C-alpha cells in the first residue's frame, strides 16, 4: 500500500518524486509565472490511463496533490540507435 503525504508547500515539489492526483501517478514538470497566478504542470507516468499533461493552480495543488512516499521517477532519458530526430526547415 502506498503512503501518501499531502503537498503543503509548492517549493518542495521535485521532478524526481512521484505524485498522486485523483488516483493517477504523475511527475512534476515545471511551474509557469512564479509571481502572478502560478500554474504547476504535471505529466502522467507511463502506463497510466490518462496521457495528457495536467495544469493546476495553487489552490488545487494544495487540495488534490499527494506525494507518494518511497517512489521516485527517473529524470534521465535514453536515446537509442533506433530513435529518429525530425526537424523542420
């Protein structure tokens, strides 16, 4: 069973931690506009039933977001030889 801790401070959000929002596991990406009306952007982990990024304001962050104790996300990305980079000219 996962131990969940409510997020009380937005400065403690970390890209390496896992967060539970309405039963879905997310990782924190970034914050937009730090001074006026900040928005916090989360991305669902692989294998979750939601695939779109989630954007929350400060009030929703404090009421809906829980940190999953003991779970962390991998921030490193790996590029394989099969990967193809597309560019626009």
